[in-house]
């Protein structure tokens, strides 16, 4: 039941401090809001980039901001608003960027995120270790809590 093969996923990047490969790429895993909010409030990436010579990339999560796979009001479209689908979107974006931005395949990719974005970064590292070299996740409860329903499934990945 695939009605949309592709959509435009918004991202922002800042190459002001990037020294080229092998300097790192800091990749922000967007969460449940317009990515511009995180571009303007993610201090650790901005504060660390000059000393590390890092390229900054902020990716937007599907269905938030301008990254909408379906027009507003499309019936049943939210069934595609899943963590797995969002992780796959980030994988496609990183693969695209590595293929189109010179020198980025030779650089370490470090993911960043807080709260849900931190959870996404951590799960991404587990699911796509060939695309991200490490993550910094803040306030990111990646496992379920005691007596939470449904119970934690340690075979999910």
C-alpha cells in the first residue's frame, strides 16, 4: 500500500568550521518538532564544532516541520509515523549525503539527540552501525521501565 515513494526530508547544514576529511560530521537526529527549533538550541554541537573542525547537519523527522510525506489531511497517513520508518529516513539521508558531499565518507559521523531524538540516535547506532560511528544521547531512556506495558522485547533489534 505504498502511495508515496519519495518525499523531501528537510535538513540544515553548516560547514563554517569543517576542515574536510577526516574531521567529524555532527548529525542531529530530529525529534517531534520543526528542526529549526533544534538548530537554534543545540549548544553542544555548536560549541564543539570549531575545536573539532566539524560539519554540522540537522535532519528533520518525518511528519514534522516541512518534512511531510503526505499532504495535510491525507486519510490514514499517520500509520507511517513510526520510529522504524524515521530511522530508515535518516539512513537514506546519511547515505545520500555521504555520496554527494565530498570527503564525508572518510569522516567520522557522530550522532546527537536529546530526549526522543537521543533515543533515535541510540537506536540508529544499533540498527545502522555502518552509517554512524557513535552517538551522544542526552535524557534518552532507550529501554522500557519496570512494569511498563508492553514489556521490553530484547529481541527487537
